[in-house]
C-alpha cells in the first residue's frame, strides 16, 4: 500500500502539487524533494505573499544556512527551491531564484572501462569458482556477472529479477520499476538465454513465479554486498587491480563497459550512432538520449584509434556539456 503523502499548505500549495506532478510525469520519483518543499510550504504560512509572488526575502529566508546544518543539506534546499522558482516563472509568476552555484555538484567518478582482454580473464576466473555444499555461487555468479556485462543491467535490476520476469521462450527480461520508475524489456543473446534456462531448471523449478530469480540455498535473495565481495576476489584472481571501495573498478562499471563496447563495435561497423543511440538509451533504461551520449566520449578515450572515426561519423551527437546521468 502506497504511503499517504501529506498535503502542501499556504499560497503555493496548488502550484507545488502541479510542479511535483509534472516532474513525476517525466519519470522522476521526487519523494524526498516533495517532503522538503512541503516544509517550505509550511514556512510560507507565516509570511505575507502578494499575487503568489516568490519574493527575494522569502527565498533568502528559506535558503539561509541553519545552525549545525550540513553544507549538502543546505545546498539541496536551495537547489530544490530554485527548481520550483523556475517552474513558477514558466507559468508566468514572479519568482526570485537562488543562485545556481547553490546546487550540489558531486565529484564525478571516472568509469573504469574493461578491455576485452580483461573481460576474458575475468570470466575465466568466474568459471573457476569451486562448488561448495553451503553455496551455489559457482552456478549463480557466472550467470549474474555475465548478465551485468552482456546486458548492461544495473546491479539492483539483476538482483530484483523475479522468476516471472524471465521469458524463457523468447529470451527476454522484464525490468520492473527501475530508475525513474521505468519498465523495459531487455532481449538477451542466445547463449545467455540458454544459461538462464539451465540455471532455472537447476534452482527454480519448484519455486513460485513471484520468487526472486537469484537466491542462495536458504531461499533468500542475493545481496549487493555479497556479490561485491565475490567480485573483488575474482578481480584479484584475474589480475585486475582495484583502487579500493568506491574507487573502482566497480560492479557498475560492467554497465559502462557494455555501453562503450557496444558503441565501439557500431563505430567499427560504420553504423550511424545518431540512429543507434536512442535504441541503446532505451535498452539500458536511461532517462534520455543525452545521458547515453556521454559514452561516445568514453568510447573515444578507451579506443584511441577510433577517435578520428568517431569525430568524423558522429560529431553532431557529442554535446559540449554532458550531465552525469549514465547510472
């Protein structure tokens, strides 16, 4: 049952509801931001507001840093109100906007792009996992980790797969309510689909359709932490150095590598990226084609010999400034 949301109050309550509705229609959850803006609406009740104008005094009062408040929380409040102010302006209302530099900027992580040779070594290591009486990781890891690389899934998407989400006849996965609340269909290669069928016959034949596809021998779903620990050991066996937790290569870098390897093959095959980028964007579940465009630059960086070809065949799809939406 969905959690009941508390209503906005004050002069801006209808516009705040419309603003949140618009954002959610675009695929954003906006739960935490809605809670923050609801507190803002309570703040406005004690202030005089004329003609539904978002005044400078009101904005600066709300965005002033509070005692013992973290910088991140403070800047987030300013960022959320700025977005609402811009919405008000678009609707014809007067609204003072907080400075753009109040927005929190994350330190950008540079994705680790595995070489094809590293991918081969890694999966050779995966296939050497020995059977254990208390674990089925020698069966689950070869399939799960190949799924991350071969289909570019997010780790959470793979671990949340249920038996009913796998179309064994057609080799298609149904990804439910992923990032941005999006559902999508993900076709698999024939060899990967065959692995899914064999794994299902071994471990899931007597389970219910709503059960998680990847589970341990006790029936509990596999966790991200468990998979990460196995992944770190396999990197060491494969001779791939790791910079420490959060420094990579991360599990999520299989997703980045999938996109870069896919684009590299398309460039080598002289495929027009202007046509294929939207397809790749939908396949991996990005919020927009713009989020996928970043991989064009990563492809050129990972494959220097393709730089000239990328520039010649698809320079028009490389943006000057790209937001980091590639997760």
